């Protein structure tokens, strides 16, 4: 079965809504919604193909874009590889130039539309954003100060990882975290090793050891993610249909100076083999952001990046 390479664009309006189009009934996966794009022609890069397709389909010319996620999926009738890019700026007003129905949809409403199966990771990648802050601290107030620091730096998704707290302190902390994240509009996940009872709507971040003993995705209406350090663990996260993973260590870290690092080449090779968003973690600085995206990362994650200075 030959592979069909497809360039896909995530296009937003000024209100942050995402543009989707409905496939014509007679087409492959007809009647379902999709993100705009089309086949990559021979000798084209995915960026060139996307620029061409968006102009042909919608009449817009992208000015800049960056990789979001790559997805390989086998349908009974074909094998597709979706090269998804996030369009940051464009010229023109999108219209359905090929008679397709188009709609601007708020990010939180995307999951209520019917998409092809291969598009599910795209929705996860859109919702997640590009930063995942890991928040720790010696006590509740320290954690909350680091949470504020992460918010000030643009992070909209955090992991609460204060594993050393006593159960009574962790319970008090999470009450404050829930309230503050609600006020700030931030999403949060609780590390699976924290001594606290998790609510169903709370997100859950699994340690690699907790990930590997699971047989199915934990019951949770929030995000479920995992820390991974190998391709085996990444594939387990994908098998359990987790929303995303964090892969580390990409570079040498101060906390683990002797640990073997992946490097960007290994990171990219492993991320390319799974169909879930993966954040890069380990020894990263702000200057590594663009490199992370080039290597297939959803974005960057870190602890020291978001600590109170």
C-alpha cells in the first residue's frame, strides 16, 4: 500500500477560532469535517504544498507557518501521512473556492465535530498549546508563586508535581490550584505520585513507571499524559490513547548531570514513530523552542524554565 503524503493547515482568525471544511459526500471520508490542505506533489515540501493548497482551496496566501504534528494512519483503502502546520499569518479572506462548506470553530468546540480518525491527534495538538510547565515547590505558597510565574510567561497548561508534600498539605494545595487555574483560564494535570485524591475532571500526568503497569487509559475527563524516556514508553502512551507525552532528557540537566541524553536527532526519530503530541523536556532554554518544533515536538516543557527567580 503506497503512502499518500498530505499537507494540512491549522488556520485561525483573530478571535482564535479554527477553520474547518466539510468533505463532499462522494470523496474519501465524505461528509466528515477536516482541516484544509491537500496532497503533497513530487518535489514539493510540505510547506510549499500547504501554501499552494490553501490558495487553491481558500484563496489565502500563508506568510508564515511552523510544524505542529505529523501523523501516519492506515485506513483499509489507503495509508496517509499528514504533515500538519500551524499557520501564523496569511493574506486574504478564506472562502470555499471549491464549493466546500467552511466554518470557523472555537477550539473547545472542535471535539463535537466528526473528523476522520487520523485527525484526532491534530485536535489534541491544537488544544494543548506550545508550553507545558512543570510546577513544583517546597510548600503550597511556593507552588502557587511558580504557577503565577508560568502564567506570566504564557504557559496555559501545567503539571502540578509537588510529590514531597504531605497528604494534608497536598489536599490544601490542590484546592488553591483549582481555584487559581479557574481564575486564570489555565489547564492543569496532577502528577500520579502526588499524595492527593484526584477529582474526575482533574488532568492526570503519569510517571513512566505508573504508565508501564497500566492496561487501559485511566478514567478521567481531563487530559491524561505521561513522562517517557524511551520509544517503548512512547508507544505505550499511544496504545493507551493518552492525550500527549513528555520525552526526556533531550539535553544535559543540572539535576541529573550524568544521565544519558537523547539529543535532538534521537528525539525527532522517536517522535516520528508515534501519533500523539510530544513535548520536549530536559535542559532546554527558550532559545531551543524553534529547534524543538523543527524536530517534531508539540512544544517545550520544563521545571526551571518556569520557576520563580
